[in-house]
C-alpha cells in the first residue's frame, strides 16, 4: 500500500464532499439564526409541524419555530459529522483491502455494504433519536409524517454525499476490481 495513494484518495474524497458540506453548513447556520417568517424553509417546517394541535393549545408555529430549527440544525450537524468520518475513513481504509487485482470485487463489496449500511443506520438513528427520544422540546411538535419526511430527506442527502465522496476518492484505485469504477471516465 502506497501512502501517497491514500493521501490522494482522502484529498479527492474531501474535495467531492465539500460542496455537500458547504450546503449543510449554510443550512445549519440559517437554522440557528432563524429563517425569515416567510420563505420556503419556514413553509416546509410549518408543513411538518402539528400546527392544529398547537393551535388547540393556544400556541402558534412562531412560538415553537426556534426549537424546531435548533433541533433540525443539530440533526444536520451530527449527520454531517457521521458522513465526514465515514467518507474519509472509507477513502483511507479501503486501500487496506488490497483489491487492486481482478476477481477481488467480492472483498470490496462485502466491506462496502457493511460500512455503507452502518453509515445509513447511524444517520437514521441520529434522526430518530432527535425526533423521538431526546430532550428537544420540538420533537413533540413534529408530526409522525413530518418526522418520516425529515428523516428520508436527510438520509438521502447524506447518503448521496457519502457515495459521491467515496466514489470520487477511491474509484481510480479500484478500477480492476469494481465494475462501476471501470465505467467512469478517464482521470476520476
């Protein structure tokens, strides 16, 4: 194993992950600062909040908005941290699998499925934990359908970020073993 290859792989993976991280950080900052009273972000969170039940209690969305935004910001922070650790970890660790020869795709695939499944499980767990089992007051204000919607959107987004980051970072070094890597253009 060549340490220069590992460093190059991790660097490429970090470059591919950076647009997703920038968007996530931007979204987190917006949530912590509180999006405007009118806008698509606020409209989305109104749609996933149990506004009818809140209205029966004499509470409006604006009364719970700060808590909802803070909770979702923390879900994003934890999801981004999980994805960063797993993407860069896979980009470095996959070089130890020694899959640089034809016929070794099974070794790569088994490890890939286990690591990817663990990543998705941790992202789902972070979402479910925050939306159902935590001290966040806003967790009681999100509807069940809203919780599923938030969980689905974040799981897809962060899984896509992980997949693109890892593909960009490791595909060049596993061309002979992984079929998708053979389909990628030249210098990826």
